[in-house]
């Protein structure tokens, strides 16, 4: 059984940490012809990202609880050109909510930020400075400025300054 953030570990434990996306599970959520996101349930996540990171012992499921975060993941996995790119490079995510509710859950804004980087970026990030990023995350080194409002999109960073 795969561990899940929010159930097996706290949301507050992963804020600002960086993960590599291994899989995208839509959990039955669809995007209709008009671009509307339709989940199977109002009480369950839109979907999940299976992620890995040197901060974890094993891959873990990251629930996608905001519609815009689901749309961003779907945009990468549904577009053939992006999907081919992430097979060669790596899709990284970080969970940084604009406003945190008790327990670390995001408020009304999306909280999962996405970036496509050269393969090996995740390991370089966590190896830098004797693992300093494990205790003091600095996702902006890979993601640049994090955006919560306006035009949110999957970033591309071909040369992260780690």
C-alpha cells in the first residue's frame, strides 16, 4: 500500500519540499469538452501524483485537491509534446500554499507548482550544500517565483541555479 500525504504524513512536513512526478492518477476525474473539471466525488481529491524524493524512503501519493492543480497536471500528461519531453527530462513539483489552513492544507488558491527540468535536477538540489535543502527548503532555486494568481502554468527551467 502506497503512503499518502495528509493520511500517512502531514501536509506541513512537505511544504516547500521538491518531488519528482512518477505518475498521474486522475482518480476518475474528467475534463469535459467545455474544459470543466468533473470529479467523481466532492469529498475526495481530483486525482493524485505519485512522487519520489530523497527526503522519502519510498514513493508517496500527493493528493490533488485544487481544480487548477489538476488542470496543470493534465496539461502535461495529455499533451503529447509535453509528455514526450517529461519522459526525457523530469517533471518536478513542490507544495507551497499561498495561505495555509490548520494542518498545512491550502486555502482557496492552488498550491502545487510544476516545473520541467533536466534529468538529475532533483538529486543535484538535495545534494547541494550537504543536504541543506532537506531542512531549509528553497524551491525557488528550481521553480523561480511561485505564482498563485493570474496566469499559472507549468514552468520550464533548463538551467536551474542550485
